[in-house]
């Protein structure tokens, strides 16, 4: 049976790149989306692409169309409903014959129990799907990325644009974890197109770069051609600034107080045979956004 991949979350940065990768590799791909026209504009005409319209409030269309697929790839951002949604989708997928599920989870799952809002949602979801995989003798691969480079657009973007400053609650010498969404998508593509047995039920932590606050400011200064400064603030000030920008409480709290100081992992060099994208490379590619 030829590989056929079903993708949920296809219009976000990671999903869009993964779908483009899959189509470029000649893999028949189905995407489950709210906005069909937006998806047509993103992916253009492609005989390998099937678009299914649906949302999380009514998953019937997914249940009706998952049959005949060999793999499921999903990225769900609805944190409060995430464990329930992923468990239901996985249950239907495995019952329909899907051999492998690849999940965009989070590095935050590795923190102690119930100490991170983001981590707890992903951890519960991982546990539920992993047990389903064992029950059905199927495979479940979790990708666990740390903080996305693109977070700079909504966390630091406003102050970089308006005040030429990055505000954070970390000490000046603290190296914070980051990861490129392109690297995440490339790892997902590899797993989805490798033999299922190779990756089994692996979990891959993805940290691509570790950068201090002053070094982040220096990168933006070089890329933008104007001085960007790093200003250390208290965790309370960091949290309040995000709440002011309408970031939900749980997410704002995690970003303000959760420590992510590990060095880069070796997953991308080993699996993809190339270095991770660095924060500096990403900033220079996206400098017009700041």
C-alpha cells in the first residue's frame, strides 16, 4: 500500500512546511482545515493533495475520511482541549488502520508533573495516545520542540518595533532554548516518510540554539541596522506585559517563569545530517517583520 499522510494543522508554519515537503516527495497528502480557500492559496493545485473541510467542534469529517491513510501528523494548539482531541483523533486513526501518528508535542512535557500549563496539556495528550498505540500495536512518535523562533513575532515583536528593546526575566548570562519551525517540519517529514519501524515509539526533544538575552539583542541590532537593547525585568513585569498583549494566562505564566536552559540537542544533525538553523539565520530571514 502506498503511503498516504493525513495532516491536521496544515496552515500553521510547521504544518505548511511539512505538507510542502511531503508533496515535493510525491506523497499523497490529505489536509483537514477550516478554510478551504486559504488552503488552496497556500498549496496551489496539486493532484496529490486532498482538502477536507472541518474543525475541532465536529470531527465527523475526519472520522469519515481517515480510512485509507497510513500515517497521521497533527499539530493542535487548543491547549485546554488538546488531550481529549488528540486521544479521539488517534483512536479513530488507529481503528481505521493508520500505522503511525507523528505528534508535535512540547519540550515542556519534560518538566515535573503539573508545573507547566503548556507542558501538562502536551504530557497528558502524549500519555493517552501512547497507550492507544500500544493497545492497537501501532506507532506513536512525539516531537518535543522548545521555544519557537517565531515566538519573537508576538512576544518580543511589539517592543522591538516600538521601543527598540527586548524585555525578559532571565539573567544576562542565561542561555535560552530556541528552535526553528522549519527544522521541526523537516524532522516530521523524515519520520513520516521513513519506514515506520525505524522510529517506533520514539520521542525527540528539539532544541536548535541556546542564546542569551544580550546576544539576542545583538543579533537583532545587526539584522535591523538599529540598536536593540536587552532589558532584564522581573517575572511579574514580563507576565504583565504579555497579559497586556492579550496572551492567555497559562501561556504568559509559562513564558515568564519556566526555565529552559538546556543546550541544543543532536537530533537534527543525526537524523537530517545537517546543522540546526540558528536564531541569527532566522532573524536575518525575517527582519522585515520587525
